[in-house]
DNA sequence: TTATAGGTATAACGCTGTTATGACGCCGTT
DNA sequence: AACGGCGTCATAACAGCGTTATACCTATAA
C-alpha cells in the first residue's frame, strides 16, 4: 500500500488540489469529500488539515488556481486595431472558461457554497482585479471614438460583468433554452452593449461577429 | 413534551416548510438540517420523508412557494401609459425580491446546491413562465413605438433575464462594490437596454428614473 | 368488527468534517 | 555526534448529517 510517507511532503498537497479539481469538474461539488480525496492520493484525513486547514481551505486553493488560469487566458487576448472586437473577445474567453470549468467558476463568483466554502474579501479582490482587462478595453473603445467620449468605464465594466456572469450562470443552470441559446444571447447582449455605449450599430455588429468567431 | 401526534397531520407539513424557509432566510443553506427542523417543530426525522420524500424535496417545496410569492409581486405591477416604465418596474420588483430573499432566490435559479437540491425540468419551467411578464412589456414597448418595430421580444427578454440575474447574484456575493453599487448598475443597465432597443435616450432615462422610484 | 392506509417514534446504518493523540523523520543547533 | 523542535503522518474517535427498516397507533372503510 502506497502512503503519503513514501513521497516528499509538498507532493501530497499538489495531488490533493489536483484530485479535488478533477472531482469537482467531473462529478460536481456534492462528490467532494475529504475521505474520498485522501483515499485517492493515499493519505489520511489529516493531510487536508495540515495542508489546508479545512475542506473549505482546500476548495479555496482550487479556486485560486482557477482564477490564475482564468487570468492567463484573459491576458492572452491581443490588442489590435479594433478595441470593440477586443472587448468581445474578452467576453468570449469569459464564457468559454465558465463553460469549460463551471464548478470552479461557480466557486469563484459565489454561486456555490461548495463544502461550506465562503468568499473572503481577498477572494473577491482577486476577482475584481480581472475587471481591469475589460475596463481598459472599454477605455480604448472611447479613445478610438467608437464609444461616446464621456464613457464611464467604471460603470460600464460593472454592467458588462453583470451580463457575463448572468449568462454564464443561467446557461449552466439550463435556463437559456428554446428559440435562442447562450450564444445568441451573448451576441445580442454584446451588440446592444456597444450600441448603447455609442458605437455605430453596423460596426458594432461586425466587431461582435469577428470577435466571437475567434 | 409536544409531539407531532398532538396535531392534525397537515399541520406538521406546514410547520416544516415555514421553519425551513425561516432558517434558510436567517442562517443560510448550511444551517438547514432535517434533525434541526423536526426538533424545532416537535416531530421526528420521518416527518421529512413522509411529507417530502427527502431533504431536497423539502427545499423544492420552499422554492415553489418562493416562486409563487415572486409571481404574486410581479403580477401586481400595473400597466400604465409608459410600457418602458412598466418594464423597469418589473426589474425593480425582481431585484427587490432577490434582495429580500436571497437564499430562496438562489435555489430558484440554480445558484445554490442547498442540501443536495437540483433543479428539475418542471422547476425551470416555472421559472421560465415568469418571463412572460417582461416579454409582454417588451412587446408593448415596441407597439407603442418606443422600441424598434422589428424588436425580437424572445431574444430581448433573455438578455434582460441574464442582466437581472447577474446583478442579483453578484450583488449578493458582494462583487458590486466601489464607486458604483447595485442600484447604479441597475439604472445604467436598464437605460442602456432601452436605448439599444431603440428608445430615445432622454425618454429612456426618464422612464428608468420614474420606474425605479416606485 | 376487522382490514387498510397513513402518520409517527425509535433506533440504526454509513457517511460527513473535524480533532486529539502519538509516532516518525528531517534539519539546524549545541 | 547528540539534541530539540517542527512539520507531516496514521490512527481512532466524536458529533452531526441524510436516510431507512421497523413497529405502533389511529382513523377510516368494508
């Protein structure tokens, strides 16, 4: 029988985080249990408490790594000559992440309660930090004359955040069905967002099409 | 000692639902437990299973009553001569409900996972049914010439749903903070929604102000 | 009067997160 | 080289959880 003593201590921590992320992704929050995880990596329940303090502590670590992955993808969006398209691409990346890792996403933005986990002020701060990417894009839209000169990026980025989160969550819950699906709502929402911000309807539609295409 | 046998059977069911709603509202999903509830109403754990089949079944009943309360308030919004204002009022009622009963709201729209509860197709259907109120309002906006004649109410109502849900959830999670709060985002979102749908910016702003005022 | 159905209480099963305890090995100090 | 401390570990236990098998009691129907 292979136990945690057979390997360097730091290894056990890594294995636990990875296994937790895997179970969360593949079987959902209800399947997460300390006993299951430690059994899978060949350790005892104490491992959870020496390394993470508690089960919510382990979930928090999974969430932190999720935020890091999220930011990594967001940062990859290249600035081009169409800032509206760039904004659309950021939103596409957002939705792709939420769709690829819905449970981690839910933990990140408070829709979960998994294993008694609750967001701390620091956690929220890490989430809010991500908003600087779309906020800068919105500012570039205004600077390029696509959005109104008096555009309030602080207000608009919150409105956009709200729309992206609502879509991600409702789509995951199965509420965006029928004649229009999540992609239709995303395209419509983004176009209307740009138009209301002052962009020309035709140009906005073109930027949305091009930004969502990839 | 007062037990469940001292009263008519139907009474126990009512007491359990009420106590569950109370605990959920006052102490959150984590505080919900069968043993606690039956202890509070003077019954045994079997009561949960004879009346609701399971704990998720009890939560489902709490949710159903929540939807009924929600629809009751939504239906109270009177149709006047300003359909945009009516739409804004519906959204105000939506946000007020989500703020007053955040845990019930979370169960209704899938952001919870409370006590292993999962939405069924029927549950979602009851939620989707509520969308006919804003959908009708949007159609009236188009008929009154405020929104474009080719307004697609099916698409727009989904976009609005997404915005209202995102705001409710993120505000509850503590993510809408700083220079602009939930009310600012709500006002901005509704104004931009109307403008993108074709309404005159000044009239839209006026309808939003008047609709949010009450 | 007897049969049936429904609600109830008790006690138990296996699961959960968590913790007290004691042992082991590594590492810097004396 | 011997020591002390620290981090990690396995074991075993505790209280609580959702759930269920069982037996009992009562009210209604045949």
